[in-house]
C-alpha cells in the first residue's frame, strides 16, 4: 500500500499562488499515475488533475485549466500541484491519489492521502 502525505496548503488571498506537494512511500512511485482531487465543504470529492507515470501527459478538470499545473519528480517520489490565480471557489481540502493508470485514477484511485486544506479569501 502506497502512503501519500500532502503538504503546502494554507490560507491565501484571491489571485495568489500555492504549491502543493505529495510525497509517496513506495519505491514503484515512478510506475504510478498520480493525481489530485478536492472536496469543498458540503460537496463531493472531485477530480482536479492527473499525470501519467512518465510525466509526459497531464489532465485537468475544466475549471482549473490554465491556472493549475501538475508535475512530478520521480527521483523524489513526489508530485506537485502548482496553483496560480487562486479563486475563492478553489477553497477545499486537496487530496493526493494514485493508481496504476491515469484512466483508473480519474475514476477510482487505489490510494488516497489524508488531505491538505486550501482556503482562498476573496
């Protein structure tokens, strides 16, 4: 079982940037698709972004395209989510997730982190 630990959340103003990190415990991290989900208060957890195990392809939900960038460093077993031009509607708990393939990750991740809170003030 992969252990995922998120960090980098916080309270920011609208228009600010944050970078989330997710460190994975498993040596086979480089063979796993990685992604981010978020859950706003009173809402369901939804997909935000995913990256293939090679890092060659990335996928985003429409609401974050052009503002968020997912990347990974396989040497550090870490995936990142750079969030620019943050909006109050981005406020949520952000969860790191993994699966063997990005198509599975989007719909049914195998493992979840515990989440990190991102709050964007207007």
